[in-house]
C-alpha cells in the first residue's frame, strides 16, 4: 500500500514538472514513485477481484450473500470516497 507522503510527493513532482521541469534525479524519483503507485493499485485490484463471487442470476441470493455484497459495496464506497476527498 502506498502512503499519503508518497502520493503527495508524486503530485508535487508532477506539478513541478509542469511549471519548471525536473532534474534527472527527480525524474528517476518520479518514475520510482509511479511504479510503486501502479503496483499498489494492481495489488488492490487483484485483491478485490479475488473476492468476487459469481452468482447464478436465476437463483435468489441468500441473506448471508446479501450481507456480503452490502459489506463489499460499503467498503469499496468508503475507499473511493477517501481517495477522491484527498484529491480535492
């Protein structure tokens, strides 16, 4: 998982790149941080995908399955809001 400091640094370097440009060391740092970020996103996606259960549309969900779907939906919604509130 990537921490807030690394995300802030990625954003700082992106802004600096647009305004004044980056040194060679900063370009290397930016690439390294982006690679870490992409790896983290992929790991999170794999984790979420591995928890998906396919349900036969013709069979109704059990109460336990409904609770599981609601819990996952709540978790994903919370994670989405956290990421997008930090970006604003």
